[in-house]
C-alpha cells in the first residue's frame, strides 16, 4: 500500500483538483469557485498517494469544508473515479471529523444528491442522519433540478 497524505490544498493543486471535479461531479465547481474556497478561510485538503501506478505523487481526492460558529459544513468532496470504492472518501471524512472535534465543532452538515446511493450509503455507515431535504438544489443536464438530502452528524470527543 502506498503512503497517503492529506495536505492543505494549494493554488498549485487546482488544475488537478479541477480535472477530478469535472470527472466526478454532474455539476462541477469552476476553477474560480475552487480558488474562492482557498481564500475564504474554508478548510480545503487534497489526498495524495505516493507510489500509486508507478507515479511519484498521485492526487486521489479532495474535500472542502466551511467552518461556522459551532458547526462545520462539507461543501465538496470527491475521489478520482479511477480510485473510487477504495475507502478514500471515508479516510478524508474521518480526518476532517477529528480536526473538527479538536476545534470544538459540535456538528458536521453536508448535502448529497438524492440519487447518489453510494455516497448516501457511506454517510449512513458513518452515522450521518438525514435532517432535511433541499428541493431542486442540484442542477441536472436537460432535466428538472435534483433534490439534495441534508445530512448531519453530531461530533463527539472520543
């Protein structure tokens, strides 16, 4: 197994992040939105592996979270489709939960497409609960907008 590193996202990462964003999401963020996340005080991280597919350094995924007063919101998370299903999203979320707990955040919120069964399954396994629905939240190509499930997890110190 290669060594994994979760590192703060930097401007130099944006082209790679954008490439994954475009492959992983139906309505991808723009480079401007990603740049804004870096300058807005959000938590933005990239997951890199050393030695995957004989590459010296491979970007596997990334996440962006927005801290609030006593809660934090997951704004974006993606794993390169070539590496999905290997537990990388869970690893990123676990680290983010630990960091949030260390900074005394009480809850983590996220939205997920109602049709994204793999992500919903992951969040449920990680003890996120559905707390609401945002009607017509996500854009869809040539179709009505899709609902988002709002999910939340209460963060507790171990």
